[in-house]
């Protein structure tokens, strides 16, 4: 369930107030859709890249999709570098990507 403090504000998104199991099911469905779309694009000769919204939590899922040839993750790295420094932010992301290959 959504953190109860947030649920009582105007920032709450009622459609996302789901159990972890329900959210996990939605995530799995979305990942299947992304994989199917990436495979179709590659099959018709397109180069497949993923970006805009990738972060340290969801990038590992994208690395499992073989049809994706490129990840655009610069914004996430720069955002994290504010707290950890640029070198550590880059190394952390590289580790995430390498661990899934």
C-alpha cells in the first residue's frame, strides 16, 4: 500500500494505491510489452534504444531485453552524482549494467 502520509495529500495517485503484488504484476506486464515492442522493432530493421525515465532501479530490467542496443541513462547518472559524486554514480550504473549481462 502507498505510504499513508502521501495517500492523504493532493499528490496521491489513486490508481497506484495497489498492493506490491498488484504492482509487480503490472510491472511484469509492462516489461513484456516493452520486450515485444523492442523485438518487433529490431525484426523490422530498427535500432532499439531505451531512455527517458531509466534509473538505478529499472535499468537492470532493460538490460535483460536483448533487442535493446543502447541505454540513455545520462540524466539519472547526473542526478545521482549530486549526492554521491560523478565517478561513483557512473561506476554504480556500470556495475548494474554489467551484472545483468
